[in-house]
């Protein structure tokens, strides 16, 4: 008997439910072995119940084979300390999702502010550590009348797991012909002892992979090169805050957050979500771009297929990703953020038609 995979579905806030529904529909049509369960969480749920991530929802997520999470948070709903409602960050910590995977890929016909010369292509992956770094003290910062402090934390255990994951991914990309097998550690080791420590741990893991190229880059130089020559990158790995910033820069290269998928991956669990926010200003109007959510679902199929040795599931992930790229290239059913006039349903239907 074939295995059924439980997928916990966090519909999110604002446009979240609008982009989640067509994504689940596409997945259900592709795979009969996925069982979806909607679980409550988010800013809207917090406003009603006082809980942003109920214990029951966390329990369901922990028991699931994978987690799909839509855009979370609302600008006018916050915790008492003024910070935003962010269950996705709570999930990262609770499930030890140490590797934040942010693909940066410019497909044919995809809008981009870059002027790419003939033969140049952009297809790299940014990996941000997702449980510590400068996000470690989130919600616990020391704020006084004339001073505020946050803690940047780098641990050997988490960094070793992060770098093992990173080099494994670089090997997978090289084997698939997607990259040259190059891993770049992005840090600020020339200024901060914490990043010198981060780099030392990276170098120790790099020594175990003589078949791959390992190098370093300072974060400010990396930001410059992502604009000037992003085609030189393969796999980048960095601290949490640096990765948070650089991943949005990567989304800009791709044509916007509406095309930027992501995954937060640990040793036992993984969450797949779009990089963009909940856009409450267009919620309920059927205007939201579903592509980043759908591309995140494709990443889920990639991960499940690799984890459970199911080549057909990985192939379906590729099919879903290609269907989105086909819809973008055709330009007839893209949403306003991509220069089109299509609504959410039309954009999703174009993906379904390509499948």
C-alpha cells in the first residue's frame, strides 16, 4: 500500500487563504497521496483568541509530513511589545528549522530589473540560518529609556547542521547540472568575532568536501555582487539577519516577492511558504499573485520526494515549477504586480492548464 503524506495547512492572514486554496487544488490534482489538514494560526486568530500559534496547531504541524504556510501577519495586530504576529518564526524555533532556503532563479520571460547579456542566467540558492543569529532574542530584547540591545547568537551545533545541509544541497545541484558545486559563506568576519567563529565552522565542513569549491564573501560585497553579477553565485549560506535582507534583494532580482518561494528545513520537519507578506490592502479582491505560494508547494514536493526516495514526486515538483514559469513566459495571465491584469483565479488556472 502506498504511503499517504499528511500536510498541515496554515492559511494565513490577508491574502493568505486566497493564494493557499488554488495551491492546494493544484497539489490535490497532481498527487493523490497528499492529505491536507487546515490548522488555525496567525494575526487574525490572535485577534480573536489571544493565541497566534495554538498548542493544538503546533501539535498537528509536528505530526505532519510537511507544512504549507501562507502569508502571515497584519500591520494593525501586534503583540503587547509592538512586534508583529509571526507564527512562522515560532515554528522555526519549535521545530528546529535551521535552514532557510531561498531560491533565486530568473526564468525565461520573467520580469527583472537586470539587463542580462546573452548566455547569462541567474539560478542560485541563498540559505539563511533560521533559528538564531540576530533573531535569537526576538521578543526578549533589552529595551531601556536611553538604550536598547539585542543578542546575536551563533552556536557550533546549529552551524554544523546548517553547513552540512548547505554542502549537501550544493552536491545535489551539481549532480543535477544546476550549478558548478560552489558554496560561499557570507559573513562579516573582518569585524565581528561571532562571524569569525561562523566562518571557522564553515571551513571545517568545507574540508570534508574536496569535490566542491568553498569560498567567503563579506555581506556588503555580496549585496553589491548580487546586483552587478548574480550569475556567478551557486549556493550562498549566511546568518539569519543577513539572509533576511539578502533574500529580499534576491526576490527583487526575480521580479518581486510575488515570485519568491521559500522553505525552512530541519532534520525532521519542513515549512514551505512564500516570501511575501499578507497584503491586507488587496485581501478579498481576487488580485493576489499565487505564484510564490505555488512555487513553495513545488519545493515541498522536491523535499518530500528526496526524503522518501520518490522520484515521481520530485518530477511533479519540477512539473509544477515549469508550469508556473510557462504561465509567466506567456504573459497573458499574470497579476498586476507583474504588469498584467489577471486575478488570482486566472493566474492559477494558467498554471493548471500548463500542467
